[in-house]
C-alpha cells in the first residue's frame, strides 16, 4: 500500500461570523477562517484536495479575504507548478474550495455525483455562504464518483453529506496511519461549542440541560458530557 504525506497550505483567511460553525452561538463574533488546499505527496499522481482561494479571486464572492500563501506560491515550496497537478479531489464545490482550479489546467477533478447535481441545480445559489460559482471550475475534466471509492493506491474518498448534499472526505494512508481530511467546513468550536443555547438565569426550567448552566447562563459541551 502506497504511503503519502499530507501537506496543508493555508491559501487565505476569510472573515466569517463564528455562529455559522457553532449552531448559532455567539452571533456577531467575527473570526478569520483559514481556507486550505491540501497537497497529497505520494509516489504517483500529484494530488490536491481542494484548491483554496486567493484574496483577489475571492473578492467578487466574499469581501474581506486576506492572502496567506496563495496556491501558486505554496506549490513552489514543494517544487511544483499548478500545471503539474494531475488530480484535484473536491470535498465540495463551494467557491472557497475551487478558487485555485483555473491555474491547475491539466488536473482532473474528482467530484461526487450528488455534489455536481447540487452545484448545477441553482437551488442554493441565493443562500449566503452556500454559493456555487461554476465559472471557477467550468471546462475542467471531471471524474464523477458515487459513494466511497479508491482514487489511487492509498487515497480514497468517503461520501460524508452534511455540509453539502454531496460532500466527501478523503482518507489517506500515511506512515503514521490513516489521515482523514473531512469535507465539511468547521472550527474546533464546532465540536466543543461554547454554548448549547442561551438560558435565562433564574428562570424556572425543568429541562435537565439548564441544571448545568454557567455564570454566563450558558452550558458547555464538556459540562454536558460530564453530567
Ligand atoms: Zn463549504
């Protein structure tokens, strides 16, 4: 079984309301979210998982992005040019995952069938943060997959719908075991949300969750687990 090295490249950061990652807790608290392209270094094909986006490309879609290391510069650090990339596995087709595609002219995109159907259906086009912009990947070769599938030796995709209907994760065999790049957009707080929901202090509430409230009137995920 081929072993690979996973190299994350933070292409940019985009401002987001943190509540979109934490079940609407902390509405109005802005965070800069890293936008990552992952290079999968292995013995054969040169593979990216998603292509991130540069501040310039991002501008028409989402204001306020800041460059960290745009894809072309990142690939230079591993002695590659965008044209050298053979395969781009797309966790999903949102703009912040497809922004570097046009540079990778020789790549074949690996996309779940349901994701492509969703992206071209137009039903999500008007929901903020759920925008698909086909011009970022139109005309590129595509390999459409359905469900879990091996892409090359040691690299396989797993259908993990949730963030989008056709979202997929990528499992990579490395010298240290299997690495998983999850397809959904999240932060640490998605798994340890600061509050489950706000509870009125001094309120009479028989809901067991209210018994774990903090001084702030909130309950943390760890508190909930410990009870
Ligand atoms: Zn997304």
